C-alpha cells in the first residue's frame, strides 16, 4: 500500500506531492487563472492545456473530414461522430451519448 493516504477518501499515493494535488479535488479550490479569459483551474497542467485555445493553433486534425482542433481530447471526442461510438449511457433510460456533457445535460 502507498504511504500517503487522503484523509477524505482514503485514496493512497506514493508521493506526497501527488497526495497534495489530489486533495485539491476535495476543496473545490481553483488557484490557477487564465490571464486571457479569467477561467480558473484546479491544477496548473489544466491551465497550461487550456491556454492552447488562445494561441489559435490547431495541430490535431481529423483524418476523416479534415476538421482541426486545439487539443487532442477534442479530436478524440470528435472522431466519435464518424465511428458512431457512444460511450456515455443514461442510468435512467439507457440512451447513449457521444459526449459526457450531453449525458449530464440529458
């Protein structure tokens, strides 16, 4: 078992810094702010990833239709349009969705 355990949920980590990052999930704190739009993030790595949106660069391209994306996860989500994959299912009615946000809205 890992030596550093979260007192809130019991999840264990091998490194103290990983535990400290994890503990922020329980506080709701978002200490990292985007200078361009003000959006706030829980982790610095999330802010760094977000800042690519403002650069205008879209290095990730769909091989099916050519649409381009600023972030890799956006391309992966988009590719489900072509594949028909719907990994998110409603627990109430069983309806399936391409994106988690669509399921939450449902």
